[in-house]
């Protein structure tokens, strides 16, 4: 008679040993080798996904990981916008900008590891609250201004400022994100501004010069987009309807129309008017910081005689030099357009995390 050890125990011992060996031979993914463990998806598109992850190497236990598929992303994004984004963001460090932590490129993907903003976007808050009271609007608009001023001082332009790209950290502070259309080295040279000829962003936030498709100074277009954000916060809606290009051109060429509700102070409306103005009269960031609404500290005094009247401008200053009916829309590159150009995944390709091989690693330090 065989002993129990010589019979049933042997297969059990063998299975356990095989399991230990299998676990020890399990290939560590590229992200895991750098101390990141992917968790839930927080955003998805046709060629990129954003997931939060735990990190072993950064002060915060959570980070955001943007995962770009090389198989799906359009060629112009991979060759032009993505390298430019990484190059720009790794040199930026400001409390109101999402901080870049690391970029890892493999044979199949590009991973961009960023600071995690856990309270969603400004757009989420507007949708929830209908509109933002002036106290919070002032705080968040100031933070946006400080963040963009920091970028412009370093020759960086964002070119896609909108409510969706303004994220909220755990303390409900603005963190401007998504530098996918950003560009660096835009400081004046020999006193001459550098013009941009890449028309990109979002139609509803785009300045008149971008919509006209002429070379433009992106710093001033960023300012226009900031004005659209301020309007959207305080009124809970966008000032311009982008469903028709012809109508959009007419609207941005006319004075801003303010809804009757909600009630917004005259100083705030005055600032919006000065931002959403023709290029030659559009207020600059330094001037925005001197505006009464921007510097105002006592919200209880809103509506007093300290407020300025809305400045009036000639309609001629806002009239375009060409008829909107005959003006062809520019080839404005939008994120939606890039999404539409994404390629369906080729199922015959092997595209697992285990198959990836590191190609390039970028660190901010």
C-alpha cells in the first residue's frame, strides 16, 4: 500500500512549485518597472486613454497616465503635436499648471505621466452648478491668468484654453492641462512677434484672427480664450454658438451680448468686453491684472459706485474687412478632428503591455 505522501501529495507539491515558478517568470510591464500601477480609466478617446495610477516614486500616491496608441493616433499628431507637447510641458512648473512628471515611449505606445487632479474639470462644475458665482470665478480666473502669464513669459503658448482643460486639484484650485496644441520658443525676436500659422483649438473659444485663418499672435488668442472661459463661468453658457461658421464669424465680430440672468457685476462685464475685443484694442494680461474686478477683494461691495461702466466701442472696430458670407472657414485643427482621423486598431498586430519594448524616457529633472 502506498503512503499518502507518495500518492496525493506529490501532484499538489508539483502544482504549487509550478505556480511559484510561473509567478516569478511573469513579465513586468514597462510602467510597473518604473513604479506605476495602472488603475481605473478616467478618460478615453479613439487613440488615447487617461488612467489614474499609483506611484512609488512621487510625493503623491496618485498620478494620471495619458496612454497614446501609436497604432491608432494620426500621423500628424505623432510627428508634430505629441513631441511638441512633451518638449513644452517638461519645462513648466507652476501651481496652476498640471505638472509633467515623466514620459515613456515604447514600441507600441507613449505614456505621459502627470500630476493627478481629482476633482474633475471646470466644465463639470458649471454643469453641476449652472453657473459659477463671482467669488469663485474671480479666484479661478486669477489662477488661469497667473498660469498663462507664466507660460507666456517663457515663450510658451497654450492655444486650446477651455473649460474642459481646466482641472481641479484636491484644494479646488485650477490646474490647466492638455498642452497638446501648445508651442514653445514664441518670445519676440529683435522686437518682432513670432506669428503662428497652425490654426488649432476649439471653434467656440477661438479668436477672430484664428477663425479668419490668417497668421496670428497666439499670446493674444490665448487671452481671447480666457475671456470666453470667464463668460462661461459667470453666465453658465458660452458666448458664441459654433454650430455655424458664418454665424460664429458674425458673433465674434460684434459686441458681446450678455444674458439677463444670472446677475453679473458691471466690472465683470467690463472686463469681458475688454478681452473679447478686436485685436488692436484687446486688453493684455498685464492690463487684466490691473482691472477693478480682478483686484477686487470685497464681494459684498459689488454693485457700488466703484464699478466702472462698460466701455463702448465703435462697431466699425469690430467689423471684419471681408464679408463673413464669402469668408471660407480656416482649416482649424481640433481635438475632435484628430479623433476622427484616428486609425482603427489592427487586430492582427500584437499590442499587449508585455510585448512593449522601451524606446525613450523623458524626465523633467
